[in-house]
C-alpha cells in the first residue's frame, strides 16, 4: 500500500478514522492503537458492505448474524468509553472516503486484508482518499507473520509447510507477539452521541439458529472459549482428531472475525510449552502459511490449482452424487455426519473436513472447486485462504498437499476416529440402534438384523452411492492422466 502521508508526520491534533473489518475488538488492535496514539480525536467505523452481502445467497447467514452480534458488543464497549462505533450499510469503498470528508479526517487507519478483492478495494479507497490529501495507513494484525517476513534462505516464499514452520518458530519472539496497549490512549476516542445499530432485518437478513447452538459471540465469547480451551490445551495433540470429543478450540470463527487477538493466542500457546500447546501453535502457523500462499499466489483466488499439472483434471462431476454429498446422503456414515454437521451448525470438525473433501474429490470424482464453494457458503468460520488451502490439500492440487495417490478410506477413517459411533449417532440418527461395529458400514448388516433395528438400507438409510475400491482405482487413473511421470502408488490412509 502506498501511503499519502507518513504516520510519523501526523499532527498530534489530527482527527483519524479507524475502519474496522475483520478485527472486531477494542483490545490489542494494531490500527486502533496507532490511531489513538497519534491522534487527538479518533472516530471508529464499520461498514456492512453490500458488495459482499449482496453476493450471499442465503439471507439466514450465520456469519452475518455473528458479525452483527460482535458489532453490537464492540459498539457498546466504545460507548462505555465515551465514544461510539459508527455503523453504516452500503458500498464500503464509497462510504469510507465520504465519511472521512464529512468528519474532516486527516488519516484513515485499518488493518490489512490479504484477499485480492479486499486488496483492490483498499487500493481504490487509498486513491480516493489521496485526492483529498487524506492518508491511509494499514497494519499487520490478523496474522503473526505476513508478506515477506518469513522467506527461505534463497529469499523466496515457502511452498512447503515444514520448513515454513521451522523458520517461523525460529523467528517467533516476544517482539512479534507483544500486545498493542489500546487502553493507554483510549481517552482519544472522539466523543459522539449514541447511535442505534441497524438491524439484521433492515439489511435483508434473518436470525439463524446461533442462539440455539449457544455459540458465544463477540469479544466476550472469544474470551470465554479461550479460557475454556486453555484448561485443556495440553490434551489438544491427542484429542483434536476425534469429532465426538471436546478436543479443538472452537475459536476458528473468532479468529476469522478478529474478536480474539492472534498474538495473544500464539503467545499463550508458546509460553505453555507442552505437546498440546505446541501442536495448537503449529495449527496457528498453518493459518499463517495459507495466508502467505494466497499473498504470493493470488491466482488461487480465481479458481486456479496451485499445481499447474492438475489444473484440468477430467472430473466426471456427477450432479446426482454431488447432491447426495451436500445433503449427507452418500451411505457412508462418517461423511454424512460431517455434512449434516455443517448444514445444521455452520461448523465442521477439522478431521471431518479432510474426510469429506477427500471423499468428494477422490471417491465421487467431483471437482474440488465445487466443494470449496459449498464450504464457502456454509461455514461460519469461512476464511478464503484456509478453505482454499484445505481443499487443494485434499485434492492434491495445492502446495505441500496430500500426495495424489493417498486416498482416505471413509470406513477406516470412521473406525479410527469415531470408533464407538458417538459422533455419527448425533447427526445420522437413523443409525442410532446400530452396534459400534455395524455403524461404520451399515450396508454390511444382514437383512434380518436391519429390520430388527429399523435401519433397512436403501429405505431408512441410503445404500452407498459408490463403491470405494472401484472409485479409488478410477481416481488413481484420473490423476495419472495429468502428471508428467508416474509416481509409486502408496497405501490408503
């Protein structure tokens, strides 16, 4: 970003505007801190951007409700300190320059976003502000390391995770994890009359089932979840793979919308220094890794495969099979439970994301982009870089991806990670009477037994839509057709 003014030259009497986007908190906030420290009056604003909202097909979108609730809490926090959060609905690239002019702002502050559409929006805003001699300052906030901060010895971005992780851990010190002391300058918030928050309904959206799910939202929700996770972080390495166990942090949506601070989370994990904390810190570094992949390879945002060899895999793309996958009616219980989880809650356990993605691409032979799009529409924690990275990993088209010849066996995965069928029974209630052994492959249950437990395959629960062994052979053949040299075929995962 080219700034129109140097931050160092800002007048101590200046007015500034902090533009909140995916950083919905009032603590340890880079842009807010720098604005408060360098300005006499700081206004804060959030825009419900119609350029984003108008593209959402579902008007009962959990993400919009989560944002609205988080904005409500942030607005109240600023009001408690004598200020307010100005909330508007419309085209953000137009509203921000107009608001800056209206308030006679000297500089606009925001935290950086790395998705191509957001980068282009910010360039447009910076150029518009510059015409009025208004500075636009941006800061790193949603990642630990960004852009070119972690490069290889040859000064190039990494495309393999392990060396990136090692380089990150080597560089990671207190400087990169120190908090921004917003409270030290909070008195510089501009005094504003209290304003009402636009309702979801006024923007054309409806309430969802978030309240029924008891998902803690906003800054307080993020703090509550992290406090709970800290007490069991030491178990994370072993517990994180089992969807029926409370093993993960459940903080992904809070990281997505910035109601928690990545620096705070990483600092606590680093200082805890046990196997579980190290494993979770590893996941936070994976998140950074996918951000830098997107930054250095923006072509993936337009649907391109990271690996050019696999750009045009000849997937059959059977729409009937895709519909069965979307609805959780494939006949493979763990896959169906995973899909019903995302459809019901907007969340899917990370192990299940890998299983469901592998099944769609390498069993149903459907283009990974179809699944990527479905997750983008349904995940409450949808983050483009992680979603794209995860799908390309599963499809073997991405950086440091699962080798193309490694194909998850959905039955093996089920037996290994949901051995007693507890998770399956929660979402695939038709199978609740199956034994722990039967529940992973119910089509193998003898007909008499099926009737006795009221799960007649093909009637009460679908028969498998494909045969795994057959589809595995087809997938291997499909991938082989697109690689320059044949690699040795490995065993199933």
